[in-house]
C-alpha cells in the first residue's frame, strides 16, 4: 500500500518545485540530485536517462527518498521515504515533455530534435516511487 | 584529506541557503532534512540536538551527503558526499547562535531562554562533515 501525500503539502509536488531525489550508491553513500517530479495520486514519478548514476542506483537499490522544500518558506517541507515499484520506458518521453511544460513552460523537452535522433542520443526512463513514509512539516 | 568546495560554488554555503542533509536510516533508507550549514574551509558544519533521527543516524553511519541548490537558479547546485569526522558538543551552542544570525538575523537561537533551562531542554551537537567527493553543476 502506498501512503498518501497529505493535502496540506500536495502543492509541493503540484507546483513546479525542483525537489531533491536521494538514491544510494553501491558503497552506501547517499547520492542527492535536484529533479522534476509529478505526483499521480499514488506514486511520485521521476524521469531520467538510462545509464546515469541515479538510474544505476535505483535499478540496484529501490530505497529512495524525496525532499520537497517550499521555495517561499524553507521551514515548510515534506520528506517522502519510498521504494521504486516500477522502472519503465513506456510513456517516458511523454512524461519528460509533460514535466518540461510544467517546469519550463516549454512544449517539448527536446525542442527541435527528431525522434529518431533522440532515441540514438538517450533513452528516457520513468521511475514510479511508492511512498512508504511521509513526514510533513 | 578533505576535498575543497570550488570557489565557483562556495556562495551556496556562505549565503543563508537552507540545504538538504541526507543521512542513512538503520534499514538503508535515506533520510533527508533541510538544515542550516557553515563551511569553515575544510568541513561542512551542521548542528542539531541529541536524540533526533539525524543525530542517531550520523552517530551510527558516518556517510552523509549535502545538497545545496541556488534559490535563484535551481539548475545551479553542489552535491557534497562526505563523512562525519567528528561529533562534538564543544562550541555547539555558539555555532547554533552563529547560524541563527546568518539565517534569521537573530542574535540568539534560543532568545530569552536561560542557559540552565536550555541545558535541561536539549543538548546541541555539531557534526563536522569532511567532503570526500564534490559535484558542482
């Protein structure tokens, strides 16, 4: 079962707030990077390209944590500890375009790049993170 | 040996930017919280109270990671992977007051609380994090 993000803090995922995604390196060291994110009501969805460090980490260790801090008030934040339920390339290009619209107001993430060239360049992947524990402050 | 924070990104610790501190829970799940921070040229210094989750985590597992994102440009950030070299109560109250001045413009963190009452209430602790790997973007 997924734990829900409380309504009081849902805006921290619905607004274009760049959040911190934490994965774990093979030696146990946390790896933290800023990412775009979408909450679909069940999972937190992040999107990256195959082969990147966070892709390799999430494929090996499903325990990940997301922190979203209100840009208008850093003392208001939500920490979501979760597990990666699914890793899929299906719909991943659509998702990165949706995130580009949300965060950049751009129509496409790869503006002007032909789909065939894009597939050669990199493979987009979506990670579906199921919240297990949510700490809202 | 500590790795240095490059001059190009030092402002992300010198300015009052609330950063993300990541520790590791006993089950391997990352724990991420916003914290105040100081860079003394060698270590990143954070300060909390004894008994809190991040205190317990850092005491058990010295591998921690800090992410500071430029509030004016979320695509400019620095990730510092490090180890806790030292945990000390010495100077910890002075440090939290220094951080309160930096982040809040307040003269004291515990304004108006008598030192004796303060010691009963909680014990402040400083964690000295030695950067091992720095990724500046």
